[in-house]
C-alpha cells in the first residue's frame, strides 16, 4: 500500500460504495477506509490453492444452478476476454475477491462492525408497482452488505500472535541478531553468536545458544555461503599475497587472471551484501501486528531467497577453486573449461565470462608465438616450451609441447600447427637470417580478418584462432620452403651427397679407387690424411666432378676413422660432406653417421668389384697364352690349364654375385629411393614433411642394403663373402706374381746359358718345371679351399634372403638365382 495511486483508487472505491448507502455515508467513510487498508495490508493468504480455472468453473456452476444461466454465460464471456488480455495468474485474486464478496453477506447485526457497502447494481426483487419499490424479502440485508473475510473475529491472527509470543519465550536470540550474524558469516567474519568452528570446518551456532531447531537448521543452510566464500577468498589470498622471494611457487598470469575474475565476481557479491545490510536495519514485523512497517526488512526466510542465486555462483567458484589447486597455465584453463559444459544458461554465462578473463593471457601467448615467434612465457604456463640448443638442433629439439599444459579446448592437431608455425619463424630468423616471415604473418592475419595487436583473440573464438594458425602456417611454411630450396639449394646438396658419399658418380669413384688404392693398402697409421685429400682433389679433377659447383666440391672432405694397429687404409678411409647451417638441421650428426655407414658399405662393395677387375686383368687370355708353361709338355701344361680353369670358374662365380648385387644396390636401392625422395621433396609443404621424406629415404636405403638391425645375421655372411673375394684377389696376385718370376728366371737362364752344354740346361729346366708343378699344386689346393668357403658362405647368404622383411630383397634373390642353379645345388645336398 505504499503506492499513492493504489491508495487513491482504494479510497475512491470505498467512497463510491459508501456514498450509495442511505443516510449520509460520510460519517462511516473513514472507518471503512481504515478497514480496507488493514484488509489489503494483511499478510494472511486464503487457505485455498490459487487455481483460477477451478474457481471460474465453480462460479459458473453456482450461477447456473441458481437459475441464472444468462449471467453464467456473461461471466464466461467476460472471463475469457480478461484471460486473453491479462497476465497469467493475475485473475485469480480478483475472482476470489468477487466470489468472497458475493457468497458472504452479512445481516443488519454486522452493520456495527462494518459499514454497509452497496453493490453497483441493486439486488433483484419483485417488480415495482406504481413507481414504488416492492416490499423487501425478509432476511435480505439492506443495500446488499457483504462480509469481506472468512475470519471475522481475526482468530487466525490472534493465534499467530500467540504462537509468535511462545517462540519468543523459547528463543533467547532475536531473529534480527541472527540475520546480522549470518550476514557477517557470509563475509567470512565471526558474529556474536554465529562463529567459525575449525574442528568441523563450518559456521554454526554454539549449542549453548537456545534457538528452535528449525532456526538452527536455517542458519546452517545460510552459513554455507559464508563457508564457500571463505574457501574462494582463501584461494585468492594464497595466490595473490605470496612473497616475491617465493620463486618456486610464483603465480602465473593465468592464475592471476583467474583470481582477478573471482575478485570481480566477489565485488558483485559484496554489493549484494551491502544492500542486505541496509535492509537488516529495518525492524522485522511480528505476525498480526497492524503497525505500518516497511516491506524492505530482512528475515532469515527472506535471506534464503536473497542468497539462493549467489549461493549457486559461490558453490561453482568453490568447485573451480578446488579443481585448480596445484595447476597452472594451460592446465588450469583446461580444468576450468571442463566445468563450462553445462546446459544451464546462468552457468554458461558465468563460465563464459570467467573463461574470457582466464584465457586472455593464454591466447595472447598463442598470438605472439604464431605471428611473431616470441615465447612470452615467464612463468612456464604455455603448452610450448623452449630450451637452449645449438642452431642445428633448433628445429628438432628447440621447442616441444608440454602435454600437461595443453588446454582441452585446443586439439593436439591445432597444437602441432601452432608449434610448427612458431618454429618456422624462429628457424627463418635464427638459422636462415631471413625476415620475410613478418610480411607473411601480417598477410595471414589480414586474410582471416584478425588484428595483429594484443587482445585480438579470446575464449570462444577457437574457429578464428584455428583459421589464423592455418593461414599463418601455410604462408610462413611456404616462405621457409622457398628459402631452403632457392637460397640454400637443398636439392643440389642432396644430389651431391648421393653422387659422392653414396658413390653415384661412377667415373669419380673409379678414378678415386685407382689413385688411392695403393695408398690405402698401407697400414692405417702410416697414411696421411693430407695426402689423401690431395688424391681426392686429383680424382675430382680427372672426372666429370670438376664441372660441379665449387661450393659443393669444397664440402667434400676425407675422413680417417678411428683405427687400431692391424687396420689398413681401406678399413678407415671415408668421405664426409660438410653440411652447414641451416642444412645441418636435415643433415644432423646422427644422419651423417648413417651416411657414413652406408658409404663404408658401398666403399667395400666397390673395393670388392675393383679387386675382381684386377684379378681379371691378371688372368686375361693374352697373358695366359703367352706364358711359357702353356707351351711346355703335356704334364705341366695340363696342370697349368687345370689351375687356370679353376681360377677362372671361381672368378666367374664371384663376378656374377658382385655384379648382380652391385646392380641391385645402385639401381634397385639407391636410384629408386632417390626418385621417391625427389617426389616427396617437391611435394613437401613444410620442413617437417621434408625431414620426414629424408628420414624415409635413409631408412629405405638402410633396410634394402641389409644394414638394418634386423639384417645383422645376413650382413655378417655378406661381409664374409667380401672377405673371401678379397682373399681370392690376394692369393691370385701372389700366385701370378710367382708364375711371372718363374717365367722371368726361365727366360734369363735360357739367354745366358744357351751356349752351354745341354745337360746343364736340361737340369735347370727340370728344376723350374718342378717348382712350377709344386706351385700349381699349391694353387689348386688353395683354390679348392677358397671355393669351398665361398660356396658355403654364398649358400648361407642366399638361404637367408627369403627370411628378410623387405619385399625388394626377394628381387635380389631372383637376380642371383635366376637359373635356380643354387636352389638345385642346395636341394641336392
């Protein structure tokens, strides 16, 4: 009744009703108005449920049963029209009032208590006669006076007043004092009666305080907000009020933003408590009192309503605080994001507002890393961590992803793109000394419509972030590929390594074998690397390698590996390629070690092939036909031809194996692997693709060349075959050297002693033939032994080929045994 317009309307209604009454209505207008105010200000509600539809149906039935169907139809029509134009549940009080007024009429005896309020329409009665009113029906109240209350004697209010006095007698603490203490508890402050108990970790009334059980339960429920507030405020204090010297537990920017967002939410909570404090100053009216008390008072039950929504928010903040303890950076942001998946709009609005503040530092780190390559992470909160490494390891080891710092709203695929984009910028800036990435980053931001300044991205803009990262990665990676291929000529260097370290330049390898062969036959500790470097330069100038770029040729160097006392130059000689920055990112120390392993294998294979070529030069037919032993008698000649035949057969077998194996390595392995790598090199969109393609290229060579860990057994057999072939070359050189010595001695004796007697000549010739026969016999035995060892090793090698994993090794088996000769020999055994 505080609204003046409402008071005026009530007054006008009362005056209009009273003025129609006979006999000067102004005398009782004041009393009627006071009673109406008291009635409208009463807090007592009717003891019925507010069901508008049921009440309307009851009125219509009552009108129809009383013989007034026209009034029932008129009422139904008016009710339907009002229902359309009014708000829901707004007609029930009006209908209830009208129903009460029409169903409770008071007689003349009640006129002393309440003035007669005539109805707007005179009551129905018999028709008038001669302009005079008909006689009144006995028992009908004059003027249609009605009773406006079900409780004319105010029995309910009296009972409530008595109950209140009884409760006050049992309570030694007033409700106003409890409200004040609850408000203190909601601020984390102990009140006069409500205090914090550390043992039970809650706010409660002491047992000595005498209050009803329902009041104590209500106080505990309200104090839950204070307990939650204490938890949230404690988390903020622990993270904000740390000493600067406490470096091990420094609060990061994400935690600071989280605390700031919590404090902002608490500021709204403080404003609400201030309003409630002002309401608590108003006295609480007692039930049944008719004194004019302001409606802005605060009771415990009203406090439950006021704190319902703040309690939900405080409970959510307490859950977030408990879930974020011990977390930092992206891990904390991910934990908070996990609670945002909720269907309640209030929850979503609250969590969205909170996460925008919390994730702001994290998104700024992403923006700085993607567009500038700067890792602004003082407190170690970003999911990308950098570590000091050399320039050659910057790409592979310089930056890594911390999985525990990766927030859940950023997918692992997007995180890898973010990592690669920043790495590309740093690689261009540090290793390539290139600044073209800045323009590419600006163009990417402009293309997706994102600003490059701070604050351009935030939580809820994951799609915009992903679009920026994808576009920036594409443009910056393209810039990196252009620099690697055009300025640093990556493909030319890969081709140079293939030609010189993988022995793909045939004439260069042949010249190198010829010039360093005699030198490498010496003990390793007697060989000078400077002398070998000069021989390398000689081989380059004598072959087509002299036409290559001088920068590439200067990178080829001689390397002498660690050696022991019994090692020869062949065992320690190798070539290396000087891959400088930024190429050493691809050609790392471990990669060059693999190249060295492949070179040593290929060098030994080339040495074996070169040795067989030397054997062929020694055994060529013109040397054999011109030999004196070929012209001797039947016995020595047959023995000589038999030995030569064994030697030639063994050479052919070895040459067949070496030729086919070398073809397999040079073409089926090196050339095919290079062709595939060349295609992947041209299709590579970023440095990771380039590194992956090169790793596949090296792995393919190693596995197909029997250099992998799964091929150690067959590799030992292969090296045993190589050793047998080299042993055959060594024996062949010694044999034919001995034969040439005997030939020279026979020729010398025949010239100096040709004029002597025939007996002496016959004696010298017999001795030479005897020595030659002994040599041929020893040669035959050695050839049989070498052939036996070679056959056993070759059978073991061929039998292990089908067991290898790589499918290309089956093609090698087909080339070596295309006539199935070895298969038949092994099956016959």
